[in-house]
C-alpha cells in the first residue's frame, strides 16, 4: 500500500474541534457571531436520511448541532430504495412528516423540481443572520450547483457529497498472478478472468447485480465507450453499438468472473464479498472504503488498492453521482431546517466525511485545506483515486424525471443478461418499455 500518511493528525483535528467547546466551526474558523445559532432553540426537526456512510457520519455528531442550536433533531436513516419510495409518497401528499430531506440528485432532482417539493433557500444563503460568511456558492464544485439549482437557477438544496465510482482491488491476489493494476477495460477483463478460480472460491470481479441497483454499473461502463443512455436531444440511445458493447462487457464480467448469486447483490453484498479477501476487484462508489481498513470487519487491511476507473475504448471516465440536503416546502420550520442543512455541509462535517473515507464533500475549500488532507484516515491512495476521478468526472445516469423507472427497466434487462440473455435483445426490449415512460414524463 502506498504511504500511510499522518494518521495522528485526525486525532489532533478532532481534539482541536473539541477544545472549542460550543463554538462550532464553520469554514475552518469559529462560526460567525452574526449568526444567531440559538434563535430557534426549543424547536424540534424531523430529518429524513438515506442510510449510508454519509448519513452515519451526520448522526454520529448530531449532539454537536443540538448543543450549538438548542434544536432537537429526530433523524431517521433508511435504505435508499425504501427512503425514495417513502419520500415521494409523503411529499406527494403535501404533508410530509419531515422538515429536511436527503436526496440523491442523480435519481430525484427532476422529480423533486416538478413536484415543487423543496423550499427556495436562496434568500437564506444571502442572509448574514442565518448563514456563515464562509458558505458561498463559489465554494461548491460546479456539478454540485448544477444539481442543487432548479431549471430557473433557484437554489433548492445544499450539495452534500459527491460520489465518484472507483475500482477497489486486492493487491495480494494481483501479486499472486503477476498482474498490475488494469489501465484499460481489456486489462480489467483479463485480470478478472485470470484471478477467478471457483475451486478456491476466488473471483476476479464483483459489482451490483440486483435489478435497479445494477444500472449505474452498466451506464458507468458506457461512458468508457464515449456514450450516454440518453442523447443531447433527450432521446433514449441504448440501442447504439456503444451501449450494446458496454452491456456485453457487464455480462462477461458478471458471468465469467463474479461469485455465484451475484444477480442478487447490491453494494452491501458486494462489499461483504470483497472484505473476505477472495475478490480481485470491486467496482462502486468512493464512500464504501472505511470497512475495508477496519480490522474488525475486514481481511483486506493492508491488501486493498484504490484506483481510478480504467480507460475504455473511447474515453476514460469516472461515473459521478451526488446527494444533497433540502428543506421541504411544506415545513413550518424552514429557517431552523436550513441551519441543520448548513451545519451538515459545514467545514468540520465535510472534513469528517473525507477523513473517515465516508464521502467527498462538494465544497472545494475542504478538499484544498492542507490540515484536513493531513487528517485523512484512508490510505493516501484512496485520496489520489478521489482526486484523479474528479478530473475525469462524468454524470453516469440521465437527469430525467423517471430515472427510477429507467433503473428498474434496464436493471431487469441486466439481471437477465447475468442469467444468459442476449444483451442486444434485452436492451431493445427495455428501450421499448422505457421510451413511452420518458415521453409521458416530459409531456
């Protein structure tokens, strides 16, 4: 593994934060005195979160927000599929049970906009009595602002975390076979098949095979062929040669090199398999790294590598996803809810997210802060993979209202491919199902 940098710095960082007592840190300095953090003391907020390493980080430090503001927070974190269904059902009624909602931009952005479910927070950001001066639009990565603003340019949420997809790899298994990290898709396939040995329960590759969850694997591969599932004119483009080749690659990896039962794997099952030390490569988001370096959970400590997505036939691209936190339009506690969102994406919380390897904040000032980088708990190679992915970042899912239906329909097709179905025929069938859904949504 590459250099094991500065682990004590994390302790120093957290100790320094604790030493400040109740004077919360935002932007790397005590919060602005102009912000009356206790203004809504006694308020109770209900917060709806997606269960992930990111939400776990927020929940871990909730008491700090409550101490700073006097606001009580009831936070619920549920698995993403259930959370998405719950939020849509409740928001559609106009009377959701939550004031703050955690949304997956790549799945829910257009849907939330069409429903007018999120409050306009533009004025809050400009109000010095509500917002620390370090929080400015220019501090966010461009992709974050594109996600957070609606079609009219109104800010509807605060960008929380960007998720690049990387390749986790087992250096020990690679070394045994005399292999180096794959530079191209061809190298990736060759390495996966060379490592695979069912007799010793060893497999070269794992990724999501479960319908819906598996779609971003295919669309990320498609980026390497220089293609996107929906073209610039908004038309479904999944019958192209590039889309079919990406599907064939997905099928090959998942049938010749993946463990039995992979068609039922979401990220949790894929991660669990990788932690056992019998998987050559695992393809998924950057935020799933912490358990790999935890000796209580992993047999991969000291053996794992973190790499930027190899180059495809046409391009090298890192599939990019993101999430944010918004105040519901229906909330009667909008300012207090906004304070929570601001705290959640603050300098300290973003630093903790990055240092724990749980995610990557959208705020550039956090990523460029030398002290924060010193305290990164993950190996330096992980941070290098994050930085390298940022340079070749591409949206991996289409920004359309029925993105869940897109994932569902094509997810079934991909699962069928794992079962041996013809990729071209499956994509053709999926396109016929999805095209009218897309047309209705845009009508």
